[in-house]
């Protein structure tokens, strides 16, 4: 399943005021709520929290890049009829 690892390392680091910090956090919260409504989930793993979606098309529509190993990202094609 496609996923990316959630690593928050300074969402508000470049904000110059509390108002700017609040706006940034509200924007991020809104995005997370939309993602949850569309079926994204958080899975805890030893290397961090993975944000996943069962439908690769929805995952890609958000512009996310899967961190799955390349062999797991392969799409198997049905055999062609001869």
C-alpha cells in the first residue's frame, strides 16, 4: 500500500507571529481533515507514522510520492489474450 512517513520538523518554524502560526496550523488541520474524509489513515510503524490510502489513484491525486520499495510499487498487468 502506498504511504509516506509523517515527519513534522518545523511546520511553523518560519512564522513571524502567533497569528501566522495559528493560520499555518489551521491550514494543516484542514488538509488532514479532508484527507481523513477521503480515506487516508495513519499507521504506526517502527520508523514513524505512515500516512496511507488503499486506493493508489487517490494517493497520487494529492501529489504524494510513495515510499514503498520499488518492487512493492509495481502494477501487475493482466496477461494479454493471444
